[in-house]
């Protein structure tokens, strides 16, 4: 069995204090209380021992941890010990490994401390982590391995004053408001100004609005719960070990340091070959340790910058004048779009499959993303990879692997962002944008190399991390290969693996006493920090047999990362994207050793965990204008959707419609329902009710198409589209044509058919998240204006 640096990262976990180790106890209390974290607003948060973040729990390697967690809230909760090697029952995923902590109850977690380093803990119940249920773990080694004087734990996080469930509900409706609010939207006027209209049209053709980097608007980013925090106690010349934990719900950061050059010494709790490095990317759930020397001539700034450039936070170590950390420029989303449009890419890998039980991940990898055969392979410059020994083989492209080795019964995800379209018959408001996919399966010998146009992602790799000792597995261990394409649909905010969300898949079976090698192939434009519970894995990089051990690996957009771990555990463990809203929308799997389920978990069915990722969310819009009023309400989960639409015109025209829809896959859904409208203008006395059914299709170039027929055999077609032309200003339009061929109704003498045409066009100006000014012209009701309310 591999022993790493004297730690037992690969040792099988056992319950109980079988080695009679010294016991170290902590008591944690989780409660709901008012907190002020951003914009001076007091909102309800969730605290641990009265604070956000919770307290640092400090242990020494070789102790036995006993932690009592009391739940004083009115909802259940949990604690997951992130990165810890511990018995399955105490891992802390409710309904999978550990019972939830019900209101008023206390749960006792206990496990041997087998490792040292920087780790953290957080709730694994719904979206509680976003509300404040997280804290740090500092585990000292038996014997000091690095030279430094003091420790400083820094927990990074993001904060929203909204309720997290409302954030996710808002993401599900596909609005662009969060990008507008933080200034990262790319309206058409800016695209044209930059000469990127051709690139934009190419993106629209593939049902994408543009390059998305981050989903959510955050009014504040925090370090140890503060936007700016001072540590004047550190004296010039002292060496400080900064233990940095990204406990954010969905934000990755760039970290920069003022003063002397910092030395990176540890990643995810495991010591690495020290390397001087200032600008470092830290994905959600990762931890990095740096040793810094406090300057003689001032206080050094440690700055974090949100990946999309939407905000910063700073900590200052020492006293005196500020030694500023370097600034990180905001990403150029339009420039990214131009570069990517020049590449031969097929974007739009599905987040849903028509038949989730029949998935070929290799076919998906071949179909979507970069078509490498048509590229100048010499331009890839693989020479700097310098692979070592077995690393040459393990970093090879896995598209040639034996498909029979795959245990991949169900999986998938691509990201496509839609904006709410003002559509008469379609309350889903589709107008897609999304994520770009790129496939690198033909790139032999290269896992995270550069290619033409891909320099915007060149910084997102782990080549700077080198293990101090070899991390290879036994040569005679059997190897199981698994390919997981990372996929998502931003329009509906469904995230998945191989096009299959958690609710529609089986467990991934792994073999004990063997190596499982997983290749993550990211077919989206977002970073995905993938975390495997209860295990450390090798991240295959240019350092070959010295590839680093980690518990969370960031997979950059349109790139591959390969990990491998030795299977010597038992039970079921969670594998998921650690962006909280991606996890709660389906980007997860259960990795199973196929052993008998713990008897203590019988009252807690796994279906409760799965159901959380497939909940119904409900939202609506009310347009109240001088010439007409429209109400649109949607309730949707992954496959099923209910729509209610009602229109009332000033001339007493009324129409109401209720439909049920079923998504066959991302862009096609079948629907059936009832339509009711008045037969004559200016009269509410005669109402006609008809049954309707048809298909709704989100087309290339981002048009919402509705094809239907009613029980009077009258076919109808409608088409709707919207475009953001200036910041906050959206142009929308819709056309509808219905024909009556007299197959049921009697037509006027001499007529072969009768038709009805309805069209409208208008502008909407976003005042805020929930309100807009709107003006439109409708051929039935004329022109008018008013207010739009989103709820």
C-alpha cells in the first residue's frame, strides 16, 4: 500500500478508536441568526458557534477526533469533513453515508486523524453552505516538516443577501440579470463595436449567447467573514504559513500577494515540492498553503479576485504602509468568443439525453468540441510536457481505451444559457446562450496542453504541483477506465455527467484492490471542481510518477484532466462538482464499492438525496401595460414542466392556456393542454375551449418554435426571439400563424381556409432583478407600455 510522506492517505478507514489514541473533543452548534456580511444589510444566515465561518478545529496527527454537532435550527443539517480519510458512516452526506441531523438533535462524529495539513468542513444539506455552514480544519504533523513561525488560516467565501434557494430558482429561469448586475454581460452593441458580430452569429447558430464564466452576482467576497481584514500581530521577518481554503459556494479566485514572493508548500493538505508562485488559481473546495515572510517595510496584502473579475477581498499581514498585491485583469469575454469562433468546434453537448440508459461517453466526446484532425497538430507544442516514466502512458489520450472497460450505464451535460423570451405560448422563455464545448481526445500525450486560440485557458493546469515522493500504484493492480464528459444547460440550469443528471443514473461501480482511472472531459465553458469523498487521487500532470495527490481537481473549460485512485474502501461515496448550484442541479454520481449498505442507514433512503437534485422550481412574470396584461407562470423539474399563460387586452380579448410539457432532451419537448379564448372581439360572452398538443423546439440561432394542432384540427406555428442590444435593454418579438382548413369548422362559402396572424415586438429595460420597464406593439391591441414584474 502506498504511504505518502508518512501520512496514510491510502489506508483503509476503520470505525472506532482501535489504537487507543488520545481523544480530542469539540462541540459545534449550528443555528439560524441575523448576520450582516454585504451592503450593510441584515439577513438570516446559518452560523456555527455563532460565527461565519465556524471555528478552526485544530488537531494533531495521531489523535482521535470526537466532534458533537448540535442542530438548533428548524431544518435538518449535516457536516462533511472535506478531504478527511475517515469511516464511511461519518463522511457526512445525509441519506448516502450519514443520517441527517434533525432539528434539536446532536450527532457524534468520530474518526482517527491519519493525516496532517489544511482541510475544512461544511454542510452537505441542500444549499446551507452558501448560508454560512462551513469552517476550517488545521491538522498539525507529528513532527514539523516545514520551517515557519506561525499559522494563519484564511477561509475564502462568497456571500449573497438572497436566500440560496431563490438564487437557484432564478438561475433555473434563464435570465441574464446576474451578468447585467455585475457588468459581465455582452450586449450586441459591444459585440459589434469589437467587430465580433460574425463570432456572435456563430455562437447563436450553436444555441449559445456567449462565453459564460460565473453564474451568480455576489455583493461581497469574504476572507474569514470580512471583505477586508487586518492581521497586525505578525512582525517583520516572521515566516507565516498561510493556510488558504476556498469555502465559496460557487466562486473560484485568483490569489495574489504583495511584498516578498510567497512559496507554495502544500495543496489539498498534502505537502508538495516547494515552488515560488504569486498568481495562483484556487478552485472551489481546494486548499493551498503558502509560506510568506512578513516584509520589513510595510504590511503585505493578500488579495483574492473573483474569476470573472466581479469583486475582490483582501487580508493585510503586518503593519506600516501597504505593499499591494498585483491586480488581476477582468477576463475579456468578447475576445474569448472571437478566439473560440475561429476554432473548428461543435458546441452544445446535451445536458439531457433522449435515452439516459443508453449512453456512449466516447461517442459524445467524438461528436462535441474541437475537431482536432483539422488542426495543425504541430502548433500544439507538446515538447514542454516532459513526461516521466509511467506518466508518459497515463497522460496519454484515453480516446483509444477499450470501451468494454467502462462501467458507464448512464451519464451527460453541456451548458447553454437562455434568456427569458417574451413568448405568448411558451412560458419557459427560452433564448439560449451557453457554454462552449471542446474536445481534446485526439491530443496524444497531452492532458492540459496549449493549442491555437486556447491561451485563455493556459494558466489553468497543475503542472506546478509536484509530489515529493512517487505516488504511483502497484504495477500489477488492475486498472478500470472511466470517461465522464462534463455537461450542462445554462438555459434551464441542468448539470450532468455524460448528458445524464444524478436523478437519471445508476451508481458508478468500482472494484476494490484496483485502480480506477477517471478522465474528466469538460464540454462546457465553466470550470468544474470535481471532488471525490473519502479518497485522495493522483492528478496526472507533466511530473509523471510524482504527480500530486488531491481530493478536489479543477477541470478547465474544454479541457481534460485525468485522475486515478486505489480502491481499498467500502460503501458508497459521493463524486460531484463542488460548485454548490451545479451539484444541486444534477452534476454528481455515487461511486460504489457495491458492498452491503450500513444497517444504520435503513431509515434514511438514498432517494431523498437524489430527489433534492430534481426538485420543482416555480417562477413567473407579469406584464402590466396600458394596452394589454400578460401573466406567465412556470413550474419545472428536469423533465417535466407545467405552464400557465393568460392574456387580457384592452378591447376585451382574453386568452388563457394551461399546458404540460415533457423534455425529450435539451431542446425538444412535447406538450399538451387546454386553450381558452373569446370567439368575438370586444365580447367576453362567447368563450371557446380547445384541446391542444404539439412540439416546442429551441432552434439554432436561438428561436423558440412552437408547432401545434388543436382538436378542431387547426395547425399553428409561432416563432419568438429576443436579443440584448444594449446593457439592460432587450429587443423581443413573436409571430404566430394559425390556419383553419374547414376539417371540423364550417368555413364561409368560397373559402378554402381561414387564417389568423398575431405578431408583436417590443423593448424591455431592466430596472433590477424583479422589475423592468416595457413597451410593445401588438397587432391586436396596438401600442402601449408598462411594467414587467418577475417573481
